[in-house]
C-alpha cells in the first residue's frame, strides 16, 4: 500500500483504503494504489479550452487565499523545496510514498508507454531497485503543474517519468488487472532516461498525438514545460525517510530524484486544468518500447471525484417520493441533479460537505449529476443514467356490510389487488377487537374498519364501514273476540300498540317463517294464530304471533208455554192459582247462543187474583254475548166466577085451614122453601138455617 501526504483543504479523494489524519506537517492520508480510482467513470470536461483559462484563474484565487507559504519549487533536482512546500498548509498538492517491497503495484504483461491504456496491465509484486520508486508527488500553483518522483537505485539504464493524463485512469481488479480510461489527444509524458549505466540523465517530454505516443521529444526547455534530475548527492526531506540502495540514508545519489513542471496554460500545450490522473512510472531502459515496471497513480484534485448514485423506487401511493443518494461528497464541489431526458436542472445544486447528499421528492425518471469543482469549474458527469422508478402500489377494497343489532357477527374482508402475499394492519372502531394480520374476520361493532396492506415494498390502504341497524321491537295485542259474521282487523294500531317499529313496514302471515302471506288481514273471519312482521328499510325484522278469536254463531232456542186460560172455579184457592201460575212460568226457557244467555220478562210477575180473575202476559226474551236475541210471549188468564144470585119465593100466607094437617103444612112449607135458589159463583149453595114449618 502507498501513503500520501495531502492537504485536507483540497479534499483530495481517496478510496476506502485512504485514512486521513493531521500531523505536524499537515493532513496525512494513507493512499492505496490498488484501490484509488479503480472504477471507471466518464468525465465531462469544460466544453471549450478557453474554460481552462478561467479554471486556472479560479485555482489561482484558491492558491492566493489558501494561506500557503511563500515557498516555491525551483527546478534544480534538489527536493528540499518540496519538503518545505508539502509541509505547509493549503494548495493543491500530494505526495505518495510507494512501497519498495512485494506489496508494491507494478506493471506486468509487457506494458509499455506506447500502448493504449486498455492494453496496460498491473499486478502486485516488488520492482527492480533501479526502477523502484519510493516517493511521488505533485503541486499545482494555479497554472503550472509541478511533479516529482524518485528511484531507490541509480545503477543501470532505466527511466522514471510522469504521465499527465487528461482522462480518469483507474486500475481494474483487486490484485491484478487492466486499466480503465483512455488517452486523450495532448496527454504529456515527462520522462528522464538514465543512460550510461544510469549515471547520466536524459530528460525528454512526449505528446500523445493522433492516437499514439509521438516518439519525437518535445524540445526542452520550452515556455510550457521543463524537468531536472539531481546532479550529485542531495539530501532528501527528513520526513520522507528515503533510504537509497547505495549511499547514506536520507540522501539522493546522483540522478535519483526527478522533478519537472508543465504549464497547462501554455500555448505549447493548451491543456485544461481539469486533468484526470497523474501516473508516475519506471521502465527498464531509455527505449519508449521498454517494458514498464513500477507505478504510482493518483488523481488531480481539480476534477471532482467520481461517485456512485443510487436511485430509489417509490410506490405509486406516495407520488413523487423518489430519492437519489450519493453516499459521500467533496467540499468545494457543487452537485447539480439533471434530468437525463432533457438535460434540465432538477432542484437547486447542493454543495458537498464530505457527507451524504440526497435528492428527495423526485418523480420517476432518468437522472444524472453534474459535479463541478467550484474553484476550477472542472466538471464530471456522475451516474448517467440513474433511474428513479415507480412501483404500482397495491389497492385494497374493504367490504361495507350491514347487520341488524340482533344478528350474528358479519365478516369484514380486505381484498387486495393484485393478489399475492400481504401483511395486513387493521384499524378498528373503539370497542372492537383488532384481528391482527388477517385478511378477513368477524365483527359486530359498528364503525369504520380501515386496513393497510403491504407486500414488503409498497402498501395500499382502504376502508369499509360496518353499519349496525337497530332492530324493531314488535308488540302484539290480541284483539277482542268477535262473533261471526263479524271479522277481526289486524291492521288496527291497537293490535301493535307499544311497538318500536323503527319506521318499518308491517306485513301479515299465516306462519312463523313468514312464507305464507295472510290474505285480507283487515277482515279475518276465522279464529287462529296469525303472525305480524315488521321490516325496516335496512331489512331488520321482528315477528310476533297474534291470536284471533271469531266466535261461531250458536242459535238461541227460546220456549214459551201455551197461553193458559182457566176459570177461577178451577182452583180451590189463591194458593192453587199461584202454583198453577208458577208452573206455567217454568215453561219459559232459553238455550243455545254464544256465551252467557241473559233472559228477561220473568221478573216481578204475580199470579192473577183468584176471585177477581185476570190475566198476565209474559214477554220473554233472551240475548247472548254475541248480541243475538230471541223472544216469545204467552198469557196466563184466570176467568173470574159469576156473582152469586139468591132467588127467593114470594111470601106465602095461607090459612092453616088450608092445610089438612101438619104434614100438609110441612109439605107446603117444604115446597115453598124450594122456591129459594142460588146461582152464580162457583158451586153456589144456600142454607136455610134452623127453620121449620
């Protein structure tokens, strides 16, 4: 693994193997060659090269206000000014300490400078001492990019150089692999060839032109670039802990330290400040076709670091609730979300703070982010395209049953669409039992039953209402019995007085199941048990029996005795008349009828007087409970006896002489007595008393 010294101010990006700490000489980062910038990404550079000049000015402002020391780099092959500069705060700069053991990243498979980047390959292993770098770094002052590299041994032909790559070039793989990215027209290779056994440095610059490395060196020095190696032994900065293969620790033997610069604004190069990658290298010999050996790679801080965007899926039940998340950000970098379909900005750009950035409340669509370094104005596109998708939320319907208060429980059922496996969360009315995670259940409590269904991703909700309708209460009052041919009217209010009908309608039936209707309930002519049912508009009902009594007609049978007419003489006395009269009255009888017979006409009657005679007429009647009546009449008559008439003979005065004897007198007297008669009355009789002739 490599270590790098880099100022936190510049937010120089590192992989997960990079650890930031502050020491006496500024921020320290453990920087991994194996992991930094390993993922390929696309960079959108400034649209015109003129933008490069503006970017340089921005970086120059950064430089002026970053409180860095007045130390400058002098190209003389002496690294002392590098030690001072890198230890001071501020600025765009970095130092990588490259392992010199088997953990080093090196070139493999014959990788060469003349090859396209996609033909390069790397692995993990130790490098040859003359090609083994220990320290690599750069510094950007706003227009000039300074860089350095060293090697552990200076014996033997070799080369040490620095690629200024405009594209972002990253390693592929974990312990070995190829490279991502590609050469861009104008990429510069600054290289020092160590020839004649490594004692003489031959410094050249090459340009990638027309898809290949132009083997003709760029003349040096120019106004745009220059490079030097140390001549003779020089001291290394103490903090670098450099140990040469041959020589004293902390010293660079001749031609062991290489430094140079390139003026990005120079017309000789006209390179944008939005550089992608710096790559230090060594190779076996001065030949451009020689195999490359050691490598150290990093990213220029003027270009925003590539990031990963993660788009979300949201449910249609929560419209425009999508998010795009970027797990980390850089300070001094503005992140503008863009609609991929029309390249229109979405929401306000967010300034990085080192932490997570999230764009919320997004509709479904395709997006990307333009990351802009606010100082250099260098831009890259991130995550194009990143999708925010919408997931159809399930819908759910809940039935709305109704029941009567006295009915058994009804079933509440949630029916989600589409069908599938769901989790159910119910909200039920106060007093109802919450059923838990079920699709249906029985309920009796009126109110709203709402449910949220979730398939683990999206949820939907619905509700239904259980209506509990009041039951009517029917009270029946048996109507009074009637006698035929009268009828009973069950529709009279009195029959259902005391009921709570709840606005229901009454119907009349001949059976308790209410399947056989009662015809003409207002004129029932037959006794029996009938049924009255009340039904409300909610189909709640109550049914009760009612008893009808229609009394059938029973005729009244009435008897009167024959008229009686008897002479008073037929009776011995008045008592006999009374007896006869009472016996005659007993002939008045009544039977039959409905209920209790009530008779009249026999009260307060007296027999006729025997002597006076007379008659009694009886008007006899009988009525029953049904109001039927029957009557008859008869007369009891006593005929009075005629008056007693006494007839007497005329007085007789005769001389005694007229009679022969007493006997004749007696006979004449008796004859005269015979002249006395009695008539009339009943068996009249007379008495002469004690008379004699």
